[in-house]
């Protein structure tokens, strides 16, 4: 297996994987989405809410705020189902408080965490609008969870793969360049008066170039065992960490299956 990273930012990573099967790459995708844990607000203790928004609605909006946490903190927290407490405790949760008076808009950045290791991934997410003399005061409790339980615990906003495209010009090409004009994504271009592939990884395999060629001189397909993989996160977890954690989870599952088959 060969991996080549093409793009990498704080919230997005694109890489090419060669030498794997569809079931394997799809297992990576599903694990990234559903089994990599992250922090999200689960409980809200509402002390005061004068806003024209029900407590339940405000609590739901708080739950969807992405929380960025340092990996050291994540490693020390218990999963709720593994903790001995009834609902939450310092061993499985972190607390954030919010207190603000109107008029104005309450943003995610107004959440004040009890530890600097946790903070909203984005400070400008609007939560509720306060009128004159309105006030909101609450405590939000964040816990670890996975996407299998609720979408708020999904670290990825997009996680997908596609076959690596392949475009070939046959010998009967008369260099009319109609395929170049038909391509909607700038994948094809002109070099020395001939059609050429300029950006193959941007190809969506829509086959517009194939339909534009009356002579059938364009062949659009894909390379077997080679994929373009894209991970986008909500800012709570670095995409590289999501991938590494997903691989660790899959490896542990595989080891458990081997141990079971061997009678362990």
C-alpha cells in the first residue's frame, strides 16, 4: 500500500491510496465517520434564559457547537459508558459556562471552559439573540461520544473516496479539441494543438468529453486499486488525527478477530 498526501489544512486532507481494495478503503471511511470519538455538549444546566428561544432549542444548538480539545485531555477522559458515575463527573466530562446580558447576539465564543485544553473550534457561531434586559446563564457539560450515537459526535463533515480517474486518447483522435471544450472542470487542455490531460485528479468521470467525441477516441475509466480520499472535519479534530485514530480502531478490531479465531 502506498499513500501520497496531496493537500493538508487544519480541517481538510486529501490523499491518494494505491494498492487497496474497496472494502478496505470503505472500512476506513466508515470508521472515520462513526467510531472516532470527539467531545460534544451532552448536558445543559439552564439557570436563566430570558431569550425568545426555548431551553431545549438552545441546548440543541449548544450540542452542535464543535469543541476542539487537546489530545492529552481526550486520552484522560473516560467514555460515558465506561465511567462509574450515573450521568457525568470530572472523570468523563468537562464543563463550560455561559453568562451574557442583552442586547446582542450570543456566540459560541462566549462559552467559557473550565480548562484551557477545551474551546469552541469557531468563535463566531450564533447561538441566540438577546433583547434589551434579556439574560442567559447556563452550564454546559461536554462528554466523549461517537457518530454511531449522534451526529454531533461525528468528527467529519465530509469523508469520501473515489477511484483514481484515467483518461486515454486513442489513435483515431483527429485533434478536433471538442473534448477539451466539453470538459466542465478544466481537466483537459491543449498542448501543441493536441488534447492533453492537465488535472486528472479533478476529474469527476462525468464523461462529457466522451460524449463530445463523435469518433469515440476518448476513453474514460479508473485505475483499479487506486483511490482519492478526502477528509473534512468540523474543526474539532485534525483530519490527520481522525485518520490515525480510525486506523488504530480497525487494527484493534482485526487483532480481536484473530485472537478469537485462534481460541484466545
